[in-house]
């Protein structure tokens, strides 16, 4: 998942990048970084932690220059004894370069092995290092040409922000799998960000989405220069609408909240239930639950409270405090639920462990029936384009039917949105990347492609 | 505001108190503390910060004993160069004592001055120190009698958890202004907490509310002993329902979320509006907005997103980023709002500064009309019973009529719930403390009583 | 032990107090605090940690006013779940007061019990609270008179800095047990500090020692006013010279380093040894070792290196790493020691555990003989005047003769300075407090007086 | 400067590396790191800060395996927005590798440029990345052969610890410029460290120095395998003896303290002074001052006290507090100095700024004459082999004669050890690297070779 930002043209570039990353914190909380360029030198600060933890006034001041790129990294499982944070900085033949990447290269290991066989070293597990290597190994004279060279060699999902000492380049893969938008501040400063919510915070006007297969070059004293590197084959990731993006963001012309409402309404058509009340799993299921309730004409209530003070470290619980992890975060409102037949709506079902506890929580709170509804199709295939789904074996829907899962969860029923229904909700004006649902690995890769350990 | 907890009878008392305080973090985030008693000694740890920041496994282990009392303190303005955290520990004639207090004594300064004139010293600005002094100064032989002596001398709102080396006492003032409930774990351990949400987390069963004017004594090997110290004159604080308590808590038999729904519905009757959409100010206005939408039969949407990553320190914004503080926290979903006549519902209106920015935010997002609705009456009087309202001069409703305020805010209309409407929503089975609305200082004090600098 | 400072007359009072406390960090590392007074209000910041950890630019700025008092607290053993830090602030009949205290009251428990019986509460374990109580309970009209009243009621060792909103008072007990000196900055600002090393850092000129039994009052627009409250009975603590004060400090006219040299020389006369080399235990034994080597005409070498990076937390050692605690701190230089008969000189011998390891370390490093020499007499009695000696049972010299201890340590001999020799070294111009050596509890108290849990 | 360690053969390898780095903290305080190998995988943790700050029990536990290499990095000036910490980890053709390096490559930029021209990227400014690249680019099949290939291409000073998933290699350049020693624990575990003081702490026996030009290979189940890669041309760095190494370390058979004593004695012969007293600049000048005093037969005193509580951040001083930085750290003992003609001995003179303040400090403390003596020759050339000397322009001795410098400092005289005297002190059994003094850049490079921004 992750988020990237690029800002060009303003003395406040680094501050704008900081606020943009702040507004996209939901896309990645493990680590964050910003690099700046002032024409002569690239400076980089990156570390583990939230944007507000890694940066402060002093650090931002040290990052001089009118161009800044930044990155938020999503926390992935696994042994992270080695810090994988972005942007990745390097000195290479043409000088200095810094790269921020959001996505996932499906031919990562082939590329890496080819590079390694030619003598390259990889200091991290990130795709981004592949990209920097490919640029550095290109025989072209100009960075622009080298970037194009590199782009020919990578496959998969990617949005890139690339910075030299004086220029900035942004690129979106030809499928447009991950979102990327272009905006402009009133003073003329350009900003490119994974989500438009960043524009709203920094006061930038949305100009347009970066086109699939497009590269935009930012250079001092010139208008941004757009080039269509690849023929677009538009397949935006449905998951951005399903749960990843912020509800207020607009991706490729469609508002996320609106899409979720529609999925909820479609779900109501496909998987109705004879119930008294619709509850969302907060905060992820709120919009879909609203649409679902709407579709059924049944009351919607915020019947589960979410605790936002949950910190990072916990005290080992007592014998009396069971299922603590979910209970620390979510609390049912008994008075709302008691004696009711409820539907609980979430945005997706992956392993099913949390859902099981929520069903129990609702039954304990007096629900007479609990119907689980998922505003997305069954996830049966690991995604290779940057959504952190577990391996096939861990995906509950690859192993069990909805009715079996419902039984195991203690739910009275379980219903998913159909793939057709999802498409319908999103609109039939374009095809979507639905790889987690239909296993169509259109951008290279397959269910057996090893998932990279990092998000990018 | 603040929260208190008392746990008696379990080796895990301190852990249970910890989790209870965690679940009541919304009642106070400035400082927190727990003291434990093991029959021989009271131990205390308290400091600035959240519950998860102040305590860790090692610290909890050092707090030995089967009885624990704890406190979360609400952040109040003012020069806090001296740390005011609770519980307050003291050695006195009968040994050791620790006191946690939630509420506000209206005769605090009289009591303090009387004590000071008799030679007492006050090391903090907290009411709690008054209480400890009064117990220590009593001529009675037994702690129980001294506590009763003390209770005769204090006026106002209070819930107390008092701990000696081997006993625990909990007291609620005769008006029952602040909430206090009694629960029990399956292993027999007793717990008393400001809100029932604490019981849900630690797996305790709700037994009953502590009665106004009641003192309950916990002693080893005995059942809790209840004594009615004062004749009850039940006047629970309406503000707990309006915005302070957690929606899943049940106070004196009434669920908070439910009350808010009712206020919203009542508000719809009293202050209808010709609108297309109802939006809450998240998270405080959600339940009332639900009720309001329900009452009007108009769609409800979560059209404003709340950012939960807002940290404590901020970088000074750029020229381009205005009204940052509200924008960092709240983001409107343009697609939902654009071209709509919207009502925005909040739980109360104090100074009006945030509301003004929200109105602007909605208009910028394309709302054609913005109608502000407040699910509470106009706040015209400072509360003296522990709600942190500003001085009379800062309360916008003491100076301006709703229509004037609406005009100043740029809203198309502004409507408050009437006092009668509030009463009706809460049920006419009892009288409520409505001091902020009607200025009825029934428990001593007046609008001119100096507000103590501390929360308690 | 601890340190106090008082600064009067300068806008930079708080900064000067900060630097003074920094220079006296060796007298106490557990906690530190500064309170300031600006004529209207006293402000206080205190916390666990070193001076450089507790304070920063922002915190110092908040402490406004031209008068500041401060305190460093010595780390004492025991359950410190309750933070005992100084100065102690209180509101009392005449307004606000802040007190910093260095020393130990021998009648602390009598005073406390008397106060407690009269209804006082004690929130900490510190003497200082006694002092504040006694001032608050006095019937006198003026603070000056109340302070004198208080002084009549306390016995033991004390140096006090007392601050009202506009005045400052400093007092030294009639025995002058703990050091206290008066200095002045070039701009006229007055400073009083436990050690003169503070003057050197802040650029103050040493004026004179505060006299035993003297109180000096600082007031705006007036010269400091001196009053002899008690008839002096001068008995300064020999331990200040032996090991507590910094070598560059001058206490009552005698330089600490100089005194240590003399003790070392006297020790050479009393306890000579047939050796090749004298080594100090760094850094405490350096000066005495120099004198000892000088006295014997034997070479002196810094044959043990001290590691100054020792932090606070340690990783549990491996099987291979034994006696780690001493080894982490001290390392012998084999080349210097090997094949030599060495004397190792330290400033005092308390429990003997570290010394035993040092002897072993030297033998392992090839010393053919190790003669331990202590530049102080045998410690046979617990001090009640503020030196943190353990209970009588833990003092090795109350139980064993020097030859027995030497044998147990594996040392070839062990020699102490005689009490007479100590007196001779310090000069016979005055009597010294030698209570740890001779058990002469001249200032009240006895070996059986309970030692207070706190340093003060 | 920096320090490296390698441990092979023990489950506690990481702990032993931790303690070894702890004991060599004086060689570098900017950052530290340890990587471990368990046969299958290399794990790495590195960060800014002291050894005790970066590591804790949990982190050490995560670093599994019987082989560990570690590094302490010296703080160098300059824009370090990009973290340069070691070891450097990489994946390359033969698998995984981790490298720790202490020294400085004089042909660094040539190597880097050659690599960059062939398409390599450099993510840091460290030599170590060059080394990893050269290994990765080698065409050899085995790591051993690749390392040898790499060694042919680098020039300058280096000590290396290289780790694959199952083996460890240590190498010392053919000049033996930086120290490196081999030791063994009682349980058979091998340890290689920059200084022997590490062996003393972890309980390892010193076996021998690693020979100039030697590579030792550690492999499971085999004895360490030694290979002489280059013909030795022994030129150990004199600066290790002069000031960098710990006094208790033994480098190439010579104890550091002992060498310093000899330099001090030789200095006394060459630069005598008619004085009453010899003082060291603590702690760096202690041994040399001892030797100097010895040589002259004049008393030695620790007349300047060093404050070890100096933290990292400082409050901006007041007008009254001048020359604060030196005064915070060093305090003269007036009683020792007053009225005396003193010599103050330090280990070297670089810029002269601190010395100037020390001279003033001593004069202010009453010294009638101050003679500065430096137990090393004049530093006239920047070192290119890893000693952090400033550029030629900043070296005071390249611009001024000793008498001019003395005059400017306010000293009554200034004397340096001669180059011949230094050689004599160190023994004429070998040649030393004296490049800072004589400009003999024997290992490649010249006074004009750009100094790398990093220490290694």
C-alpha cells in the first residue's frame, strides 16, 4: 500500500510534503521519509514511526530546497531487523537520485537476480532499490532516457516519484493500478500525491489524475512536461475503493465514500437479510454499512464504539480479560443491540479472526441474530500488486464456503458482494484490477509469484 | 470530568485498574495514576501522559496488593508548572491514605482558607488535597468516622475512591452529579468505576449504580458494606449524556448512545430544517445526528472524516495552509456534500470557533446551505460541578442569540435543543443538573464561584 | 547528601541556578528541581533525572522571576514508588512558599508524629515537608519569625533555601555540618550554593561561607541581611572532605583536593607499605593516592582506567562475563601493574564488596602484592546527618578488624587512617563531625535513630 | 577512528559483541550496529546513539546466530542527513554479506567513480559500500577469492570484519595502520577486536595481533585459517598510542599507557621547564603528564577536575557565563595552582582553541606561569588513514611556530615532542605511520587527497 508525494516549486516544498504525508498516514504507519533537493544536493531523513514522530521543525529546516519527495511505508509482517524505509537515495553516474515507490513489482526477483548476477548489491528488500539500480545501469546519457529504460524492465503496479538534484519525475504504471493525482497550490507549486485528501489539507487544487502509463517531468522555469510512455490499459485496483483509500479522496474521478455507499446498496440487493438493525465495523465498514442499511430500508446505528487511544504496547492481560485485542479497540453498545437481529457490515474478510470475535461480542451484547455482510467479494487469491494479503493458505475464503465460515464464526449468515455486483457498483466505464477476487494476474505474476517482503 | 476506579479483592487489582483507566481515557488525558495497598503499605505511581504511556509491565508489578484505586485527569488550561496528578497519597494520624476524586467542590476555597488559617499547607491546586486534609484533621478515632466528618464539610460534585492500607471506600455525592457504578468480576473481585464501559473491558458484571449520598466500604473477608450518608437528592449531570461519557456506558440506568439518539430526534421536532442531508461532527455528534436524521426522515451520512493520527506537536504551517488545526482533524467528503443543503449536528456549542471553521469547510466543499444544529440547549452559565466550561465571558451563547451566532458563523441557520426538550429526551423520571443551561446552582456555588484551576 | 542553590536579583536567576545545579550534579543524580519567584507567583518544575535531562530551554523560560532556588537529590535505596523531589512548594497562610533542603533532621519522626497528631498530612517522606509544616503552623505574623520558630523545633544537619513570592532566605545549622557558601556575580546577583564549584562555573565571586547558625535574608532593593539565629558550635562534616565534595570546592576555607592530599600523606605515615607503586581507585581515590605516594616516595600511576560511558541499564551478562558491574566501570592496566607490589588507595570502605573485586582484578592483572589503603578511619556508625551510610549491620568495619577484612578480600594488608590522623590532616583549628567514625551524635540522634528514607 | 569486533563460535556471540563494542565506545559514539549470522540468514540492527542506547535485551535476542560482527562509528562533522552506520549489509550473487570497516581508503573516490561508471549505486558516503561493491563485482566463484580480489583494489588503512551466512573473515591492511587483535574465550569462542580492552571485559585471552596483510577465516568445525595476503610493511599509526586507544589496551605488543608515560618522559628531556607543578588535561593528558613530571622530578597533580555529567544538549548561556563549553567540562583547583609555575600537558594540539581557554583558566586560577607541553609532534598534515584531523588550513601548526602559538594562547611557553623523540619513545623496533607529523603518505594518497566525509 504505502503513499508517495512529490512537491515542486516552492520554498515550503518540504513542509507541504510533510502535511501531505500526514494526511496519508492511513496508507502506512511503519516508517516515513522525505528527501529534498536544492539544485546542488539531495538531503534525506527517514526513520521508523509516524510522520509526527519522525519529523519536527528542526529536521524539516535541515531539508532545504524547492523540491521534495516523500513516502509513508505500510507495516508488513516478518523479520524487519533491517530497516526498509523510503525514499531510497543513491549516488550514481549522473549524480544523485532519490526514489519513492508505491506498488509492487511482480518481476522483482527476476530483475534483482539479473542485477545481482551482473554484480549489483542490494542493501534492502525493497523494489525501490531495483528501480534505482536499473536507472544506474542504463547506458543512456540523460536521466529521462534512463528512467524510460528502467520502465521497460519492470512489471507490476507502481507509482513513482523520482528526484534528481534539480528535477522531479512522477510515473504511474500503464494499468493505473495505484492512484496518483496532480494538484497545484495557489502560488503555482505543483504537488503529486497518492490521494487527493493531501490536496485538501495543503490547500492545493486538484488538476487531474496522472494517466496510466504517463510520466510527468518537473523542471525549473518550465511547465510540467507530460509524456505517455506506455499505452494505457486502465485497470485501477478495486481495493482502493473497498478499503484502502480515505473516504474523502477521489480516485480517477470517483469518490471513495460514494463507491462504498454503492457497494453497500448492491450488497443489500444481493445479500438481503431479515434484520432490525445495521451496524458497521468502525471505521472501515461505515460507508458500506450506510449503503446496506439504505438499500434494505433498515435503521443504521453506530452500535460499536472504537477506542482511539489504543497505543502500541500492551500489558499482558489477566485471566479475566479475554479476547483482549479486539475488546481494547471495539466496544458494543448493548442498549442498541440487545434483543435485535443485526447485520454487521465490514469492508472485506481476510483471515476471519477478528470477525469471529466481533460476532461473539454482539451475541454477548444480546443480539438475537448476527448476520455478517462483507461489502466485497470473497478474497481467494493473494494480490501481487501491493495489497498486503496473506498467502493463499491463510485466506479463509480459499478454503471454506460462506456458510461454513458463518458456522465457524457463530454468525447466523454470511454474505459477500459478488464480483459482478462490485463491478456494477464501481461503474462499467472501466475494467478494474480484481486480482484478489478473480485471480486475473493481468500485469504479470501469478498466485505463485513470491510476494515481496516489503510493501513497495 | 476525569475518571476514577477502585478495585478490591484480587491479586490482579492493579492490572484491572489499569485496563479500567484505559477504557476511560476519554475522560482525561493529562495525567494518570494508580495506588495499590497490600495491607501494610500504599504504593503510588502517577505521572503526565496517557495510561499506556505512564504504565508498563514493570511499573504495574511494583504496585503490589489486592486493592487499587486509580484516576485519569482531564487537561485543563493554565500554568501547570506544578504537576497536579491523582491519586493523592498522604501519611496522617491513622497511617496511610490515598484518595482519587472526580468532580468539583464548590466550597473549595472556603475550606482551603479555613484549613490554611489553621496551619495547613497545600502542595497542589487540587480539591483532593482538601479532602485528605479534612480527613486528617478530624478528631474521630476511625477512618470511617473521619470520612463522614469530611463529607459534612464539602459541597459540590464528587465521586471518591479512598484507600487505606487495607480498606477501600467509595462515595458519591447526594446529588449523584457524576456517575459511579459498582461491578463484580467472576472471581468475586469488586470494581467501582466512573463509567460502565470499564466493566465491559475487564469482564465485570454491572451490579448497580452507586447511590447518591451512598458510601460503600470494602474490607477483607466481608461483603461490601453500604451506608446512606446523605439523603439522596438525585440531580445527575445532563452533560454526561450530552457529550462526556462513552456511548456504550450506562449511567443510572440510561444508555448514553440511546439518550443522544433521543436528543437528536427531539431536536428534529424543535428545530427542523429543509435539508437534503444530515452530517455529524465526528465523533462527538454522531449519535445525535443519527437521531436528528431519523426524526426528519432525511439521509444521514458520515460526510466528514476524522483523522485519528493527530499527534501532540505540530509544525508551524505554511502561508498556504490556513485553518490548519481543524483541517488536520476533520476533512469533508466533497462528493457527499456538493450541491446539498446540509445540517451539521454537534453535541454542544461553547465558544463557537471550531463550528465556524466547519461551516466554512462545508461551504467550500460545495454545500448550498449549512444548517447548524446543537443537540443541547444554549450554554449560558459556567458549570461549577466539574465540566470544564470557560468563564461566562467566553461562552458565546451568553452574549449572542442563535440567529446572531449563525450569521457570524456563516451558517444559514442555527438551532439548539430546548431545556424542556432535553428533559423530555432524558425522561422525566428524575431531575437533572442543568446548571450550564439554567444557572440553577443547586449544590452550592453560583456563576461567580471561582472555578478551581484543577478538574477535580 | 544532595545540593541546594539559591539565586537572587537577576533576570537570569533560573539559568544561573540551572548551571549551579549542573556543577553540583555529583551531589545527587536521582531528581532535580528549580522553583522561581517573580514577586507574584512561585513556579516549580521538578522530576526524576539529571539536570540536563529534566530541564531544557523551554522549561527554563517558563520559570519566570529574579529569584530561583534549586535542588539535586541523591539517590537512596528503597521503594520509591512515590517521587520525592525538591524544592517542596506549598500554599499556606501567608501565601506561597518553596523550600530546598540539604541535610538530615534527626528529630524528623518526633516532629512528624507531633504534626500528624495535630492533623497534618505528609505527602512525601522528605524532611522538607516537616519544615514547611512547621512554618505554616507557626503563630507568628511574619515569615521571618515563622522561620525562626521552625528552626527552634528541628535538630540535626540542614542547609536551607527558602523562597516566598518576593524574598529568599538561606540558613545553615549551628554546627555547619553541611557546607553552604555565599557568592556574587559581577552584575550584583547573589548566589548561595552547597559548593563553591558552582560559583566558578557561573562566574560568581566567592564572598564567604554562610556561618553556622546564620540566616541571610534577600529582599528587593536591600543588601542581604544577616542574622545569627543560633550560637555557632562549628562541627563541619569530615565526609565532605573525604569523598563527597568536588576536589575544586573550598569548604569553610579549606580546599577539598588539598585536604585529600594531606589525608593521603598522613596515611603514608600511619600505614606505610613496602610497595613499588601506588594506584588510586578512580576517580574517588585520586587525590589521597597522590598524597600517599608522595608520603612514601613511591611512584603514583593511574593504573586503573574508568569507563565513563556506563549507562543505566544493562544487558544480562553471559556465563563468560563475571564480576561484570565492576569490570564495566574499571579496567586495570596490566603493563603498569604486572609483577609489582601495589597499594590501592580509596577514600572510604563501607561494605567492602567493590574493593574485594578490585583486589582480585589487580591480582589477575599480575600484581604480586596488593595493599589496600583507606584515606579515612573505619566507618563503624551510621551517619544521621545526611551521609547515606547503610545500617550498622552492613558496615563491614563494625564487624571485622582490618586484618580479617584484608584476608577476606584477598588483600595482603589493609590500613585505615586513624581518627587522630584525620583530625591532624584537616587541621586542629576546629572540631569536625566524625560521627561515622566515633559515634559522637552531638547534634541529637544516635546510632539507633531511624535513618530517614530520604536524603534530606 | 571507529571500532570493529567479530565473534565466532558461540550462542552468546551477539552479547559478546555488544560488550566488546561497549568497552570500545571511546573509539566512536555517533552510531553503532551489530549483525548476526546463523548459517541461514544475516540479521542487522544499527542506529544512531551509544551502544547502551541502541541495544537492549529484546533487540539482542532477535539477533540470532553464533557469529556476530559489530561497529562503533566516530562522529564526524558535516551534513549527515543520511545515516551512515555500520555494518553494511547486502544481498549479492553469492547470498548475503555484512561488512564492518575501521580505517580509511585513500583511493575511495577513484574506486567509487570506477564503480559508478560501471553502473553501481552508492546509498551512503561510507568506504564500506565500496568494499561490498568490489566483492559483489568480482568474477570469482568463492567469497574468499572475491575478498582477495577486492583487497587488490583498495589502498589505505583498513581493518575489516566480513560475515557471510556461515563464515567470518577478518583482514588487516599490510601496513597494520589500525590495530586489530585476536582473542579467545575459555569456551573456545573466537573474538577479533580493534582493541584488547574488549578482551578484558568479555573474559577472553589475548592470542596475538592480527598481522599486517593477514586474512583470518573462521568456519564452523575448523580452526581459524590464516593467510598472508600481502607482504607486511608494518607502519602502525602512532596516533593510537598518542591519544586514540584506551590506556589499558595493548597494540602490537606495546601498552598504550606505557607508551604515553615514555612520551612524557622524552618530552621532559626535550622541552624542560622551570616549574613547580605538572598538570594533565584530563583525561587525555594524564599518562603523558605523569611521565613528564617524572622526567623533570616535579610534582604531578590532578589540578583540573573533569565533569563527567556533561550531556548532549545545552542551554544557551547567560552573559555572565563565558567560555562555557570548556568550563562545563573542566574546572581548575585554585588551591593547587595558585602562585605556582605550572606545566599543563596534553596529548596533541590541533586547532588550539580549547588549549587557549585552558591557559586562561589556569591564569585566572592564580598560576604565575603556564607552560603548555604537548606529548606529540606538531600536526602539520591532515591524516588520510582514519584520524579525524581537520583540513590543512585549520591545523594551527601548519601556520604558526610554537612560540607564536604560545604568545597567542597567553602561555609562557609551548613545547612539542620531536618526531625523533616520538619514535624513540615508541621504540625503534619498527617504523610508524607519522603522516600527520611528517606528511609521508606511504599508503597512497597525499595531503591533497580529499578526505572522505565518513570515518571509515
